[in-house]
C-alpha cells in the first residue's frame, strides 16, 4: 500500500475533526505531539493554518487553500494505488458516491449488489443528500462520483451521463386524479399536498412554478426526507412529489401511482452522474462507473 506523507494525514484529520484532541484520538497519537507537528508545519510554511478557538480549531484562509491541495493529493494517491493493484490483476478499493435520496434506496443499492457479484473486493461508501451539498463534497474530493438531480453547470463538473427525469405527482391508487396520464401542477390545487422542505431541488422547481402561475397549494406537511413524504401519502392520501426514479419501488408494489407533471419547468429535469473535472479516478470507481452508466441507460424513459 502506498503511504501518503504523514503531514498530509495530520492536516486532513485536524481539518475534518475541527479539534486537535479529536484528531489525535482518531490517529492514535498524543494530542501534544499532534499539536507540535501542526505548529512545525505552520512554521515551515510561514503562516498559521488553523485558528485556535476556545473549543477546537478552524482553518484559516491559507489553511483552506492548503487542505484543498492536500485532499486532492490524497485522492490521487488512492487512484494510483488502485491502478497498481489492477496491474497485479486485482480490482479492489473503495468507491465513494454521493447520491440523491431518490436513488439511494433502490437504484444504487441494486447496482452495487449486482456489481459485487463479480467484484467482491470492491467496497462502497454512500452519502445521500441534496444536490448542492453533494456537489460541494465532490469538489472537496470527499466523494468520487455524484448522482444527483439538476446540478448547477460548472467547468469543474464533468458530466458522465445524464437522463431525463420528470417530476411526478405521487398519489394513492384511490385518489381522484390517479387515472390521469399526466397532470399539471394546477390540477393539484383542490387537494392536500405534502412538500419537501426548501433544501429539496424539487421544492425550488415547484416554488418557481407556483410563483409564476399564481398557484396556491394546500400544504398539509413539509418534510426533510422523501420517505416521510411517501409514508404521509400512503396514510393520508395527500399528493406528494418526487422525481420518477424515486417512485419505481412503490409503483412496482402497487402502493402508489406516479404521474408525470407536464408543466414545462417540471418536465425537463435531469438525473446527472458526474465527477470532478481533472480528477484521476481510481480503477474500482471507473469500473463501477461503467456498470452504473449501463444501468442508467436501461431505465424506463
């Protein structure tokens, strides 16, 4: 195994923990020794990297610049290690993925399970959340791939695959609108609805349409997770909203009906698989990425 420079590991651990004591516990070293090493690094560089606070430490501006380079170097070393293992005939390593909640309970676990049948040496770390946070994790090299809805275009984002994913209304099969092939958001005004909170990308889309069209929805619940919205729809019959990919399980089991919204601003969203531009991805990540791209291509359109 390749070993990164120890000062890289020290700086990264302290920055992540926000505390020299907590970082020392994780690294299994004495906090006094770790603090001395950080002071030595700061002396060599000629500027403080951490601001000492009453409880913990915080990166200075110089520290933010350096930690970005450190983390990219650590990521590149992991990539080099995986490529060396490939030369030895092995596909091993850890794939780190950030994904939208809509794909975190079905698509991603199912794809991983299928992949590990032929690549048992590859492990996975999955983080789910909202698009903005996951994109930030990608730029910080905390994850190697993201699968999210409608990320902001950027020169630092390399789009690997993108598929259309309309926003859908989720309803119980006994709802008066359940037999419709498509719906407009205005059709939902007469009924109670449940919405994701304002961190949801889908919520921002809905808010924009409501503001432009002067639509007033009868909101019975706001929630921070998709699963809560689905369960509320099951129990109360309120309409909730989700991207099509996140409704497949419930539709398959006959628990809910998923109807695409035809409003122009809601019908053209995309599910995007992306990496950080310029990053050399580990072999295990590249190998899984190919499987995931094929799985996305096979999704119902």
